[in-house]
C-alpha cells in the first residue's frame, strides 16, 4: 500500500506537477553565494527578502536561514535520509541569473549583484502554482531534491510562507516567465477531471459528519507521509468553501476543492507586499472583455505585455494550475485593501 501510494505520487508529480524542467531554461552561471540576511533575532518573522532588502508582509514568512526552513541555495539534498530515490538530482545549483538585460548591465550585476531599482525594472509578473504535493515539505522534496527545480515561495496549508531564495534569483518554475517573474507553489493536491477521482477521495474526508459551518471536508494526508512538516501544531486543513468546485481551465472541465482560508489570507499579504517591493507587479490578473479572469493560456503578445498576477495556466498551455477553485477575486481584492492601508501609513 505504501509503495503504491509513493509511486502514485511520483507519477502525479512527474505528470501534473506545475514546475517546469530546466531544459526550458538557458543554463547560465548561478550567482555565487547568497545574500546575507540580518540575524534572525533582529527580524520580526514576517519579512521577505528582495535584492537583499527586507519588506514586512504582516504574515508569517520563514526565510531560508531559519531552523526548519527550505533553502534553495543549498546544493545538497534537503531530505537525504528519507527512503532512497534513484531519481534525486545530484548536487548543483537550482537557480540562475535573470536574463534579458543589456549586456553591460548584466556584466555589472554578475559582479556586484542586483540593486533593488534594477530588480524593479526587471520583474513584473507573479506566477501562482499549486504543488500537487499537498504540503510545502513534500513540495520541496519533490521540486528541489528530486526534480532539481526551484521556486521563490511555498505557501503551506496553515498559511505559513517559506521563502527559499531572494527574489533577485531566477527560479525555475515557469519557463518563459522565469526571467521576469516571482513564483509561489501553494500546497494543494490539485484539480482532476472527475468529481470522484481517487485522489480527491483519498485526500478529502467527504464522509465527515461534524463539518464546521461554511468549510469543506478535512484534508487527510496519506499515511505514507509520516511527517507533514506543517508548523502550526495540530492544524486541520479545510477548503475555504464547502463544495467541490467545478470549472473549466484550458478548455478542460476540472474538479477541485478550495484552498484554505489561511492560504488566501497569507497569499493576499504576499501579493500586496510584492506590489510594494516590485511595483510593476500590478494587483490584477488577465481579464476577458466581460471582466472575468482569463481561464486559458495567453497568446504571446498578451503574455509579453502583461504585468501582474498570473496562474501557471496563463503562461503554458500544458498547465492547469492553480485550477478552477482558485479564488482570484478574493486574493486580489484583499491584496488591494492591504496595499491601500500600507500607502495610507506611508503617505
Ligand atoms: Zn505550476
């Protein structure tokens, strides 16, 4: 049973997982070292690091140097002691230098690193993924250790955000968006073509009798996942809306339970802070003429021109994350509200 579940996960992650292979990414030389962060004791625990500068988010962020963090600068495997996996990648960098700058600027940056102003010019998209792994711990294990990829942020079921790399780094999560984007992998098992798909049956306790009002069925982490790594003790993850959500992404009808309230609230704080730190990341998503969020890949011109928040499915035709349940308006409305408050305080 355990073996079966594990191979299921390997297949699911290989086929459906959202990050993309480094073949799409010109290799380039990774910047040596990592930016130094101020001592943990001097920080509030809600900061993100942008070209070495810290920005407060108002929600818990675990930076890559904290105990129990996920450090994408590390060249060794994060989980070397867990059951052997011949597919785990050898040591090596899982990130690179953002490209697309004039040659002379690129040379200077390679020598001295990015300034915030330079990064503000370069980065104008935020790409939202779900991880098809269910927890951030499992996501890092698959994405970083096994597949040799990376993403700036992971957002766990309890709303804890992990930053694994400074935003100056080019992470490997979204093919043609990598040079200009920041990425987040939200812990979520994904969307499926049938409402009774066995993953949905396995992961959500739909026979639960004492369902709290307004919330969906409890997430059941599989038994083989001995440790979830969720930082909030005894956290029970529940979809923010009770019903299984049906919708069409990329022309495919899909079924998906919602993300957690904690994830939505933390994500809105992150989006608002990204807009503050990197203002070209506008607080909006691609829209249809009727105002609804586009539910499929953007054509090339539109993608090139777009500055703001994207789903992975807006970037690539072969992706459907973050799926039909992702509540764009909830995230964007809340992010605009938080952003306006920040502006009021600083004006
Ligand atoms: Zn993705």
